[in-house]
């Protein structure tokens, strides 16, 4: 029997385990053999929730775009499809990803349609359980930005039109449920309001960064998502490896950030290192590894529907998956909050 709890996302009947296997390393840091071994291991332990995206592997580049979905797809065709929950995402507008559908500057009907058809083909499936907008088209702070700037406003596809495009996919049974990612309270409110007002598909989840270094979700999104019945799929719970403590003693330790130094701007801010050091010390004082503290904390939050963990190897997954089960007692949580108040959201 699986040790992982299950949650129902939003107002849907979609049941997911409280741990999800993220796949953004597949096709870059992780080869197909190891990736399939990770998928097998996760499934054997009750984790049947897989998250990917059309732009993965990460960091994104033309040569590996779609590789993660393709690797998952070749595994998926050997499984009982109805027993696997597959989530993927349509890339948002970007001037730096011109190899994705010609570098679309909109999440409109044509781009959503083209994206989902590509994902279905690579995943070798007839439907996607959870289809997510990877990041908003509109102007908002994200990926390490922390201030809203009205001067950067731009034309964008209305949210109602985005929902209408998704509704068509739901009606055609290509998509079962829809969600968003990297969203803010205003976006959550608009997506749910317009869905309710016009009878369009209601988002069931938002996939946002959440970790000991980034608890910004708690400020306003927690209430918004609770009242609007939208589940949090928490990504980067280890803060790109920072919360393992490995970069404290060796900034060049093997990992994504040492391989691609310009990647992960969220973690270049001044209070990241002292906050990590404090959490590492706290973990060790309670006979825990830093990984156990970081993952156990995220999984313990009442508002987290599922914690997304990724691994560059099966060996790493065999460490991180059990670590998510680390119990969090009141004294430990109080000590975590004390550090949080000293170093509040050093990596928003």
C-alpha cells in the first residue's frame, strides 16, 4: 500500500497522490533508460502523477524541446493508461523560445491547439489528464522578478478567450482538466470568475514555486486558492538543489546551477546563502538531512495538493522520494518559522 496521501484537485473528480514526479531533467541531465527507471520506481511506490511540458527539457533549447514528453510517451504506451495521471503544459509567450511554434507571442486558440496536438503526439496518448498554461501571457512578475511594473503592460489574449480554447479541447476529450502555472491572485480570480460566469472549464490547480526559500504563496494565494478551490502543485521544493546544502561548501558541486550558471536567477539574491545555512543547521540539529527538512516541510502544508519532485538520476530519486515522508512536529515547524521571519522569502 502506498504511503502517500491522495487529494482531489479543485472541484473535479481527479485524484492525485500528494507527490508528483517532475520530468524536466528528462532528455538533458537524465537519459531515457534512467528516466524510465525513475518512472517505474515512482509508480511502484504509488506515485502515478507525472508532470511534464512541451518546452522540457530544462534549461530550454531547440535540440531538447519536447524531449521530456517523448521520453514519457514511450514509457506511457507500456502502461495501463487509465491508471496514470499525466500533466503537461503549453509554453507561454517568449521572445527567447522561437523554436517553439515559431516563437508565439500569445496563448491564443491557434497556439493552444498546435501545442496540445504536439503534446498528444509526443506522449502517444489520446488525452491529457491535466493541461496547464505554463506561464501567463499578460504582464506580471515571475521567474525571480518580484515587483509588478505597470509600464510593461502589453496586449494579450483575454483570459476568457484562453478558457474558450481550452473548453474546445475538453469537449473533444483531448484534455480532461485544466490548470495554470506561475499565477498570481488576480489571475486565479479571473480564471475562476470567467469560468463560472460563462460555463467554461474551471481551473483545478496552479503550479507555483514553493519552498523554504520562497513562501510567497502564503501571503495572498493561499486564501485565494482555498476560497476558489484551486489546488497548489508545488514545484522547486529543493530550490534547485540549494536546500540540500551542497552549494554552501562547494559552489561548483554537480547540479543544474553549476552546469548552467545563468539558470535560476531566483536564487542569486543576497539572503539565499545565509537562509540555506540556517535551515541546514536546523535540520542537522534534529538529526535530519537538509533534504528531509525541505521536502517534509512542503508536503506537510495543508494547502499543497501535491509536491513535485524531480531527479537527475534514479539514485537521487531513491533519496528524495522517502524524504518527502519526513514528519514535521510543532517544535520543528516553529523553528522553521523563526528562520523564515529572519530571512523572509530570500528567493521569491
